[in-house]
């Protein structure tokens, strides 16, 4: 009953995308942070590394990666806020310039940490990409969103941005509306009525084209309702055969690693890429 009451507001505040805009999303399985250490095809390869991305491309998989901002405002492909777990360095990523970060190598195979521009140059439209934008509640999202937007200008391959933070998707809806944008959702510790209302509130703020949903929360009445009205639902992180089956039943595609990669969807036939969009300048004025 509550869902029925909120459905008209969902349609008004967060209208579904045109099918042709997001149709490619359900045709792929996405390698979570590339095919990295522990994956079937890339044992010993670090996450979010050029080697992991090359392995995903070779396997015919889409790629999910994480992006955060360097100290000088560039978009860096790296998951953790600090260097400690994945490199021989310590301290926050945001304290270093992009030039310095590119000199830091990842533990496991000594790949350099890539900027978003270098990652895009490597993929070059061969497979679709999902860019998760990392944010913090105490920081403005505009600087990082703008850095990602600038890196993506002229990129011709299928791509989308997404974030747990609804402010990120809303920024792209306002200043870069041609960029496919998504809201990352988990229901962990928020399955109460208040949690359900908060999910609808995040949806209305974000105005997303798709949802990326925690596999542990599927099936979900909220995800199913949004999927019925035209928002693709991707699911993370698919790590087992049980997860694969659940994602196949309740989502349009999986973001997978490890044992979740077995049985991945075959790579679709290549499609012609659209011409790069002209730079509008609108986002730079945001």
C-alpha cells in the first residue's frame, strides 16, 4: 500500500529514462574493479589496475571502477581513501597531486595508479564502463563531478556514472544530462519504514537512470518497483553461483568478481559508437 502511494511521486520526481538510453546496460556482466586478484582469470592482479582492466576487456566483460579526487582536482581510479591497503605508501589520496599519484605503484604487480583519463584511453570504447564516484557527506560533490565530466568529454564508448551519494547523480542530471547516471543502494540496517522512505527520498534527489543494488538485499520490493517502471537494476557484488542466480532473477546485470564471474553473459556484437558530443561549457559554469 505504501509503495502504491509513493509510486506517483516516484514517476514525477524521478522519471524513467528512455529505453534506448540505457538498453546497453543489461547486455553485459561487469568486472568489479576489473578482473583483479582472486578472479578466475587474473590471480595476483590488483583491483582497479591497468592489468585488471586489460583482463576484463580480454574476457569480454564490462568494467566497474572507483574514482575519487586528487589534491589538485583530478579524477583518480582508486577505491580506498588512503593508500595503505593497496600500495607501499600511506596517507590520504586527497593529499597528493595526480602527478605524484601516477608514480605510485599498486602492490601485486607494480602497475601505476591510473587517472580516469588514462583508464578511458585504455578502454577506448571496447567495453562499457561503470564509474563509481566516491564521496563523503562532509565534502562538496561538485569538484569531483566536474573532474569526471571533463575527463569524459568526447569519450565515445558506452559509460555511466553512479554513486551512493544522491547528490552526485543529481549533479549530472542538472549539468551533464547526456551522461547516464545511477544511484547505488544498500538496505543494510535500513529495512524499517524510515529506511524505505529514505530510499524514496534518495531516488527523488538523485533522479537516476538506473539503480546499482546490493545483491544481499534482492529480492527487494523497492528495486522491483523501479525496475517495472523502466529503471535498469544492476547488482553488486556478485561473488558466487547463488549470487549469480539471484541477480539473474531480480536484476538486469551483475557487477561480479571471483566465483561470481563464472557463467558471465557472452560479449554482445560490437555496436557503432556515436560521434563525440560537442562541449557545452554548462558544467564548467556550475
